[in-house]
């Protein structure tokens, strides 16, 4: 029981850490940096810090040999860039909540691309997710939340690209270590940014200590450390439970945006957030038949792995 409690605690801690990315991003924007500069700063420092760790650790290689990992990296950096562009236009909380509708999109993609059966649970999850996004978007009559349509569009784009990244991740995670995949994705991200925003890299030489400090915090607390904590949590309680606990990032994101940035937190946003989280649970929680099958197949062995084939 104590071991289980530790696993749950680590999953919550990693969700809390990752939920601060929007807040740190807002502070970096406040120093005068643009979204591409924040992206380059984040991935450059992640590349250096994680690369140094892997060299010293010597238990996982730096680069993956799977070509699909590098395709996945393009969607990874695309999602991250669209997310920061959304944060620059709308509230950090709203941008994160829109992004976290992606599990429902993953379910739909599994149906369309891999010909999975469209179940009632998937339909219910999609309805919940879309209803939640509408409520928190402020588009309903009587809402006083001012929105940028472009910011919402960026958020939806981030959601869609992250869904593709996640579907590809189902394939690659079985053959490489998580740190190797993360480092490879970071390298691809830097390459894509170098091609897309070549003028951004020289500006990194003029960063202030404050900007470097915030960038290091983003690399450590929004990338490297959460990945490590999630891996330990998965070993203790299994990937299914760890990922479900990790969805607590969404309300934490709204809470930090409200407490630290003073962003508006309305009743409709709260209800919409609950609906989006509910959609994630509906998609990811196994049905009765699946739970029975896992129980009969595994007995008292280790926790079942959450990531099935889509």
C-alpha cells in the first residue's frame, strides 16, 4: 500500500510540474521573447541537460534508430509551437484545456485510420470534450471572457498535432527508452526550428539571466523531471493509473493561471474543465470486458500496460 501511495504521489507531482509550462511561458513572453524564441530556448536547454544526463548515466543511447521517431518529432515540435502561439493570444489555462481534448481526438483517429470500432464510449467522450471546449471558450451568449479567435485556432491545432504525435508514440515507445525518445524528439525539434526560424538562434546569445533562468526551469520542470517521475510512477502503479492521474494537469493549469497570473476563472470554465477531464476518463478507462480479460490474463502479476495498439 505504501508503494502504491508513492506511485500515485509521483504521478500527481509530475502533473503539477508540467502544468506550470503555460505560466512560465507567459513570464518569458513578458520579458520580450516571442513564441519561436521560447521554443528554441526550451529545446536547446533540454537538449543540453538531457544529453549530459544520458552521457553520464550510460543506460540508454542518445539517439533512436527508429525512423518513425523522427516523423513523430515533427508533430511534437509543431504541437509545442502552436501551444505557445495559443498562450501568446489567449489565457494559459484555456490553451492547456483545449490541448487536453486530444485523447478524444486520438480515439477518433484510431477509428478512422486503424479501423477501430466507434463505440458508445468514444462517441460520449467526443461529445463531452467538445461541450467542454465550447463552455470554456467563452463563445456562449452572456460570457464576458474576451477571446482571440486566432488563439483558439492555434489551440485546436496544438490539440490535433499532439494527437498525431501520441498515436505515433504508441508504436515507438515499445522499442526505445523514454529518455532516448525524448532526446531524439528534442533534436528533431531543434532542427525544425532552425529551418523554420533561422534568425531566432543568434538571438539566444543576447538572453538575459532572467530569461535563461526561466528557460532552464521550463527545460527541467516541464520536460526532464516530469518524464523521470512518470517513468517511476508507471513502474509502481502501471501506465493506466499513472496516465489517468496525470490528467490532473488540466485543473492544475487553470489553478496556477488564476493564482499566479491573475487570469479569469469563471464558473463556465470550471464546468468545461470537468467535462474535458470526464472525456479523458471515458476514453481511457477500460470497459468491463477489458477489465475482466486483463484480470484473467494477468492474475496477480505486474500492472497492465495502458498503451495498447490504436
